[in-house]
């Protein structure tokens, strides 16, 4: 838990009511962070309310001049990154919970050999904890520096408490950091009520599953899992709302610095919409790519503004634009290859309908080509990590690198979708089971469904194939390909504009 310096803000004697409200909310949040009985959801809700007040605070005429606005803007970006990581952790957690629920239902239906599912759950939790541990280190970058300006002080206090609340959230999702936790010890603590803080529900579920794997326990309380799922869903909804407030605050800060042109507001709004769609699992790949294409139209207008003809680190932004073009080109190649694979398998299925039954080699060839494609995509996903957001003092640089970061993220979603599930253990029965129970938080990739069906036919677990499934996939790939082709032209245009700025 972060420690805070107790001090009062030196506002004029007759301060605006919103200032008093903001100070009161900061004080309440500090108290709830200190109190172990306060729930994560209530802290996040208080934080969301705090940011509503922050936005009103920034609209006051006397606050339109912030001494170290660039530093505050950099801090706002780091806070957004932390919030985004928290959203990813929550989405991953929901998936893990739903997977284990599915396993437990199969266990109730006498499918007793589910030890691999439990082991897989524990392994995925281990990976999640590793990611969270890395993010907790990054939170330390959001440090409070004490400025002479009272507005700076208050805004940096807000960022410090925000980082601390997200630290609490990530620690809660991670569960106990002690590797020596056992089910009996955990239950003992609960019974004796010796803990100073509320035990994480994640921790309880993890310990129970681990105990089953070690044959120390034979049953699990389904109600415990259901409660955890409900809590994660509630937290996720609050964090999603909070993320929108964080984006709004960042836009306001950018407007304070740039005395905003309408295209800046438009660009900020489109960035916000894209971030939200990336967080929302229901948003389709095509709609995200279309939003990205519209974003680059605004980027071009933004770069034409006279005040934006000087970019501090233009060479770095140009390098980033080249990497994005490479990623886009790889995505186009993957789509072309996918279309070819789909057409080949359609041809195979037509021959099958014409009683040409010996086509196991064709199916095996399809699966092999998909395996090669996934390998290429996996390599490209590693390259995407090079397009990282660096915190610049120049607001134009910051916005352009925001654009590049979200572009890389959308292409990452596209390539992951084309690749299908990253788990090699997917089976047709498990996939169909998930669809039937509607347990997935994200729509199942059509590529994944087709791959699983063909693999099942090869293993003789399934004998028929729904042709409409492959036709729908072909139509979707064609639609995505057209949007990506248009987007590629916009990326080239943006790069040309940046090169012109450099040469002038």
C-alpha cells in the first residue's frame, strides 16, 4: 500500500465547491485504501466518482493553466496503460472461471477425467500472475512529485491514488503472492478470522483447485465459483466505465495544452472509441478495422494543421509508421493465404459431395498450411511489441504514438483472430460445448471453429461438415481484406505526410 503525505491544498479562502468535493473524495479514497474491510468494487466506484469531479475541476477557468501539464499528461497515459492491463487481466480471469465451470459441469455428468483441465487452469493462473507482477512494477513509475503549483499537486495526488487502487485490484486478482498457500491453511485462516485483510476469492478458488489436483480434496463448492464470476463481472463493468473517464480526463488535459482545434477533439474521440471497442469482446474485427481506417483520416487532417508541423521526435514516429506498414502487409499476406486455404477446402468438400471420398490427404494438407500460417503470425505478434508507446513531453508526439499503439493493438487482434485459439488442446467437442453453454467472453473465431471441425473429421470423431460455415468464413475474410487494403493506403499516406514534415 502506498503511503501518502498529509497536507492541505492552499486554495483561495473562497474556493469553488468542486474543489472541496474533490479534496473530500481524495480523503475518502485514501481512507478506504487504508481500511482492509473496504471492497475492491467500492474503491473503484469511488475512483470513478473522483474522475467525474476531476473533469469538472479542469473545466474551471482558473485551472486552464497547469504549470507542468506535459508531465501530468504523461502520467495520465501511464494510468491508462495500467487500467488497460487491469481490463486484460479481468477478461482473462472471466475466461479462466468459465473454463473451470465447464470442467466441473462435465465432472457432474460423469466425465471424470478432467485433471488436465484443472492443471491447465492453474497454469493459466500462473501466467496471469506473472503478467500482473510485471504490471505492478510498472505502477511504480506513476510516482508523486510535489510541485509548487496547487493544481499540479492535486492532479498528481489523483494519479497517485489511481495507481494505488489499480495496484490493489491487480494484487486481488493475482491472489496471495505466497507460493506456500494450501487449502487447509486458507480454510484455517477463514475459520479463525485471523487475517487482517479480506481473503481474495481468487485465492480461495486457486487453493481449492490445487488441493483437488493434489488429491487432498475431492469436491468443490460450485457456489464459490459462481460468486467469483459475479464479482469479476461487477468489477469489470466498473473498470470499463472508469477507463472512459480516464480517457476523458486525458482529452481535457490535451485540450488545455493545445487550446484544441475541432480535429483534435475528433481524433481524441476516435481514439477513445477504438480503445473501448478493443476492451469490448463483442466488437467485431471488421468494425475495429473500419474505426481504425476512420482514425487515420483524422490523423491526416491533424498533421495538416500549421501548429502540428513541428514534431519533436518525427524520426521516431516515422520509424513507427514503417513498422506498422510491415505489420499491415503481414496481415494482408495472412488474409490472402487464408482465402486460398478456404477455397482449397471448399474444393475438397465439393469433391467429397461428388463421392470422391479419399481426401484425407487434402484435409491434412489444410491443417499443415494452417499450422505454417500460425507460425508466421506468432512471429509477427512478437514484432508488434516493438511498436511501444514512449512518453514524450511534446503533446503532438504523444497523440501520434497513441495512434500507433492502438493501431498495433488492432492488428494484434486481427492476427490473433486469423490464427484462431492459441491453445493446441482445442477439440471440436469442447468448442461446441462452449458455444452451447454461451460461456465465452469473446466471440469464437470462425477460423477456430473450421479448424476444429476439420481436425475432428481427420480424427474420425465427426463425419459431416456444414458448408455454410466455410462460406460465412470466406465472406468475412473478403470483407476484412477490403478494409485492410483501404487502411494500408491510409497508412502509406500518413507516412508520406510525416516524411514531408521531416524534409521541410
